[in-house]
C-alpha cells in the first residue's frame, strides 16, 4: 500500500474517533492516548512523504480528501481541547472552593491586637 493511501486510512480512523462523543473519567485518558497514537502515526507517514518530496495536488481525489479530512480533524481537535480545558478549569474552581470552605478566613488580613499605649 502506498503512503498516501495509508495516510488517508489513518486520517479516516482519527476523524471517526474524534467524531464520537468525548468520554468522561478514566475512559477519557484512553481516548486521548488513542488520539495521540493516531496523530503520531500520521506524523510518521507525513515525514516519510516529505522525505520523498511529496506535493499535495487538489485535482487528485485522494489528495483533496486528505486536505478536507485534515481540516475537519483540526476542528474536532479544537473541540476536544476546549472540553479538556473546561474540565481543568472546573477542577481548579472546585479545589479553590473546597479550600475556601475549609478555611473561610484565609484571605482576610486583619491587624487586630496592635495598639500603642502611650502615657502622657
């Protein structure tokens, strides 16, 4: 199988994976690992194609499909990144709120007990 067809197959697998719903919990870690694996495989093939001085041609059907898949994969990866960032922000807010609940006066700076007794 030539490299362009192999790249097309891996890109299709990646797009199919990204099109599925983003799992929660432990499954998310496996989901992200699978995405990373497919991206690494895709990168290896692209590097091999670059070594052969490969050029994409929009007039060739498989090349046009690769370009369209790549655009869609980029959009889907952005959605996954936004979802992960949102979850990280939620976790940080939860930790902050929990810490504030455990010690509600930690941010209060009071200068109680300081006075000067001056005898005239």
